[in-house]
C-alpha cells in the first residue's frame, strides 16, 4: 500500500491518496479539524431546533452553546493529556498541537457539563431543559466527529478479518497505537495493519442513539431525562467499543481502560437516576425544576 491509501479488502474498497490535510495557498488545513467543525455546526442546528421546540428562549441557548463548546474543547484536551502523561511529560509543546488529534470525548462531556452548570447557575435559568435539547445534538456531533479519526488514521481496533476490516499503512499511523497483538498479525513483507474500524462502529452506533433521542425527546417524564438516556446509551456503546481499541487511555498506574470505567459510572448513574426520579414522580415529590411545564395555549374567544 502507498502511505496515503486506505482499504477495506473484504468490501472490495480501495481508497487511493486519502489526504490528512488540504492547502489554501501555503496554509494547510487539517481535515480532522474540518470534520470536527462540521460536527459542532450540525449539533448546534439540532440543539437550536430542539430548544425552540421545548419552549425555551433561543437567545439563552446561543449564550449557553458558545460557552459549552469552549468548555468542552478544553475539557477534552485536558482529559486526554492527563491520561497520556507518559507521552506528554517529555513532549510538553505537543500538548498544544491539536493537529495530530488527541482529544477525549469523555473529557469534552465533563467540561461541557461543568461549563453548563456554572452558566445556568449564574444566569438563573433551567439548565436541565437546555441540556435535554442539547443531548441529541451532542451525540450527532460525536457521530460526525468520528470521521475525523478516519482521516487521521487513528481510533482503530485490534486485528480482524471481518467484513469491515480496514487496512492502514504502517507509516501512516502512530507507532504507539500498534500493539504487540496487532504487530503479530503483520505478515512478512506487508507494510500495513489490518484492524477493526472502531471509529466507524462508534459513528454508526452514535447515529442510532441520535435517532432514538430525537424520536423520544417529547416523551420525557421530567427535565433532565434525556441526560440519563444519553448517559446509558453512550456508556454502553463506549464500553463495548473501547474493549477492542488499541489507543486506550489507562487509569494512572494500572492497565484498566479509563473510558470503560467512566462508561460503567455513566450507566449506573443513568439507571439509578431513572429509578429515583420515577419514584419521586409517583410520590409527587419531584423537584419543581425537573417538572415539565406544559406550554400555555391561548383560548379562542368568540367574536
């Protein structure tokens, strides 16, 4: 294979000269960043639509969204650097080099939620409604953003020869992403690795979760329930896919994938929250901020 090619041999697909960047004059632009930006834009449009549909002030949403995106990006990078410190401690300047990838969605979610909490607290608005509107948008952005990993030749799994097996030239991937198990399947004279396209698996699963969140967004029993649905759905998706990825981040001092731990916490949180809040609804003790307010309709008057 040429260093810029990607193939899916069992599907009969061979892509030649797949770029990582393109140029405008002498300025190079990473496709990773373009895909990431498209994901954010698509998410914003969906969240804006959902905000109006749920009866919230759209101006509040845009103030909320700008801050949450910034907080999410910072959180995503900090999380990745913390759990990759063995690499970054000797390459401190690379902490600021986002062109090579290296952001973690869990860090982004944590950063976004913390930013949302602070913003809503200061503005004294119901953050649960805005966050419910944003949950389908978040998972859509993740689904699109995963294709940035495709162009970056990253976020792939161990060796496989299944229908969706993907081949990447060895020179095009990071050396630290080629595990001993993966290397053991490189045949003599071969210059590629054959892997699970985990970015594709997650993108498809995220799109399914997006469709479900959009389908059931009006069937919430309380404000904040979409947060629980997202947490359970994405937690399950990530726990399964993380198990076959080669670029796992580990809890410091262990070989336990931190993303699987976070996934379990998300699932437990979602199930426990759903049970607790439904009990509160049954006992009519649900906090006022979580109660869904029905839109006021104006009665027609006879002329």
